C-alpha cells in the first residue's frame, strides 16, 4: 500500500481561481442583464431569464465538480493516513510524543520570559 499523499497545491489554487472567475462572470452578467431590464420587452426578459439560468447552471456544475474532486481527495488522504497509522502505530505514537514534549518545552521557555 502506498501511504504517500501526493497533492498539487498549484492545481487546487488554479481550480479555486477558475471557480472564483466563473462566479464573477455570473454576477457581472446578471448585473448587465438587470441594467437592460428597464427597457426590455417580454421577449427580451424571456431571453435574459434563459441566459441567467444557463449561467447559473454552469456555475452550479462547476461547484459540484469541485465538491466531488475535493471530497475524493479528502477521502484519499484519510485512507492514506489511516493506512500509515495502521502500518506504523509506534512511529505515530513517537511523533505525537515528540510534538507534545516540544510543545511543553516551548511553553516553559515562553512562560519564563
């Protein structure tokens, strides 16, 4: 079993930027449509509504795809961590003890000041 967790922060950051840009586009388009409504006819309003529904549908699918991706990556990370702990329980106990001792030492040093 491979217990290494491989992540790509640049990929996650680019996905977040793309998602943010999608929402900015939806808001901008909705704002433009609201400005145009004042002089709109019934046909124009129907067209505007269909455009808004299309943009919102696209944004919803982007959010759903991001949610599925994040959920899958979180599940993979959890499985990987669980596998590592199951295979190396004493290493995990040693690391946890070392971190706790380091915290106590740092706390004692900071408390002296």
